[in-house]
């Protein structure tokens, strides 16, 4: 099943494969492929960075060092607890603010527009 999923998502017929190649070239490395299953009634995840800010690998502070893509294998509705994204928070400044548990994190979460991953 994993090989079939990889081919559909990343293979020559997959949308993600074409997108990754056009953005990063044919030598791009798939670093991780994982799955998430959320059962009905599960607790929602707290907002968190998927990776710590590293800064290495990009030309400047605002350049992402990796890309994360979620591919839903079924329609996702609000009652299923969809993933929320905080675009443009991949910088050192945003990560420092997120780590500030006194004021910064709350302010970041209150003022940063989020995107809800629904299909």
C-alpha cells in the first residue's frame, strides 16, 4: 500500500511529484513520508512547529529549509479536527516569539492568520 500511495502522490502521475520537481528540481530529496490517522472524537493537537528553526540550507532567514505537504486521503470536515497552518512562521523571529511562553506565543497565535486544511 505504501508503494502505491507513493506512486500516486509523488510518481510521474502524481501532482505532488510535479510540484516538488518544478520548485526544487529533479535532485530534491524526500526526507520523510508519514501518515496521520485521527479517530472521531480524538483530542485536537496543540499548535506546534513541525521542525525547529534551523536557518541552514536557505539563502536567507525567510527561505524555508524544507517543505511540508498534507495529502488527505478522504474529505476533511471541521468536525474532524483539520490541520491548521500558520503561513510565514518559518523564520527565526517567529520561532523565537513562539518559544516565549510569557507573552510572545499567545501574541503570535492571536495575530497570525491561520489556514485550515480542508478538502
